[in-house]
C-alpha cells in the first residue's frame, strides 16, 4: 500500500516491563523531597536576608556609607534565592547551592 507524502509516519514504541515508570515515580518523589528541603532553606534565607538588611541599615545610619561585604553577600543571597525559586517551581532541574556554585560569578 502506497503512502501519501502528506501523511506523518507512525512511530511505534518498544514495549517495556514498567521499570522506567517506577524510576520516574521515584525521581518525582525524590524531586519532591528536594523541593521541600529548598523551600525550608528559602525560609531560613529570608530570615538571614532580614538580618543582613538590618545590619546594612544601621551601618549606613552610623557610618554614612554602605558596607560592601554585606551588600555583596546580599547580592549572592538574592541570586541563590532566585535559583532556588526557579528549581522549586519546576522551571529547571538544576539544583542551587550546595549542588551548584555560590554567588554571582565575577
């Protein structure tokens, strides 16, 4: 039987024993666990960010200048929080620190 050129070919999948589905389920549960860990760490990071902001405020109040170390740490913390958010929301499979670098590259 001749096939018309405008028809798409049919792709047949190989039969499996179901082990791939089990591995995908385990990966989903493992990812869910990591998501919960990073959500908890993001709450801790929020508290650290508040402390850094208070320190920076009083530094600027009394020294009339910003503390560059606190500012750099805040920038790195913000980067980590953004990457953790992207992982937790499922936009990427790349886990943030400690599985990846800390901070913004120079």
